[in-house]
């Protein structure tokens, strides 16, 4: 019998902008609930919860109590600095990742978003070796995640300068397929993919469709897909005015062709959609929640059609 789980099982927002001591996170989570979210993605990389690769026990308890006061379900965004292609510091990266997974377990989070490696450009054999190291590390972390009932969802990033390397969505799909671990899947960030494909000069929709079968988590926000090659903006408002870089705009403020791409997507059942909205745009949260609900309907229809 075919899996009857819908493609999108919930929508939510991230907690980016909360104070590192968690003192305003109650307010933020209440704001998410008021907007109609069913999930919160805890931006734990922005909180003082881990020291030297180990969870601070009293801070973990404070996080547990905070989350228990709300009716939301939780996902977690892991440490941004964790980089399993950084061979020289690999053990430390693993320690921080393990600590983040421990925090996921503490709050009952089902997904931990993890960035892929980002390194200086190197010859293909060197990059292939670093990818192999990363695959082994993610399998190892996947085993840890499995004990906690957590999926590690590797997020596609982007580059804006030719001296940097991170896998584009097509290569990330190949890597997740090669890892072949039940607890390791993909996070599709639509804006990151838009910027990356613009930079590389490849087709946006084709890249999304290559990654889609491995995706079990979504980050939605808008941009113009333009690498931030221009410098010297006097404010974030001016950067938005010029449409430069990864802006995290409310959907509809940029020019991602949502109505064209979403019906073409077939993600894994049980996917959560997180709107990554900066605090400066929280006034748009209710409108973004309604838009996310509409996007979820489109994706659920697309998923049902693909499964038929």
C-alpha cells in the first residue's frame, strides 16, 4: 500500500534573532503560534547551549522547559560552522554535531538541518576526497541521529565568488544517494538554489528536480537569485532595494517563480516547510503563514499526483 503521509505535514518559522540566553524566545515562539505555525525551527546555533563540544546541562534544561510551554512541534538548525570537509578539525566538528543532536533529543525535534562542507576551490580529486570524508562523517552522525529519532537534513548552500566551493543541488543529491543512510536526507533552500544556479549558469528548475527526491525538509523565503557581487551598501534596506544576495524576503517580494516550480516538485512524504524570516520582517509573518499554507496545498497535490 502506498504511503498516505502527505508531502507537507506542517509549516513553521525559524527563531533567528532570539537572544543567546533564550530570554526572549518565549515571546518569539508565542508570535509563531499566533501566526498559525505548527512548527518552530530552533536556531540553536545562535544560543549559548554548547561549550567546547559539550552541552551545558543547565542551559539544556532551560531549553526543555521553554519548548514545553508551547504547543509547537520542533526542528533544529544545527551549528553553521560545522564543516565535515574541514579535515584538520574533523573531530571537533563531530563533537559539536553530536551535542546538537543531543539538544534535538531534549526538545523532541524530528529534524536537524546541517550545512554541507564549504572549502576553497581545489582540483577535482581533492574535492572528491573531501566529499568522501564528509560522507563517512554524515553516516556516523546519522547513526547517532537514529538513536534519537532525528533526521539530519543537509541543506544546499551557494557561492558568490569563484574561489569557494560547496556542492550545488545536483551534486548534493548524488552525495545523499551515496551516503544511503535512512537518517540522512536533504533540506532544499529555494533561495540558496536560485543564487547558486545563477552563479553557475545552470537551469534552476532542473537543479531543483534533481535534488527533490532526496528532500525531506524545506526552507522558503524569497530573493532575486543575484550573487552579492556588489559591495558598499549602507543598510540592509539598501541591499534589499538592489536585490543583492540571500535576502530572506517574504515570499512574493523577490522573483522566485513559485507558481511555476512548486507544481513540478515531488518531495518525500512527511516534509516540514520552514519560512526563514528575519526579525525585521516579523510584521509579515501572518501573511507568510498564509502563503506557506497555499504552497503546502500545491505541493501536496503534486505529491499525490506523483504517487498515483
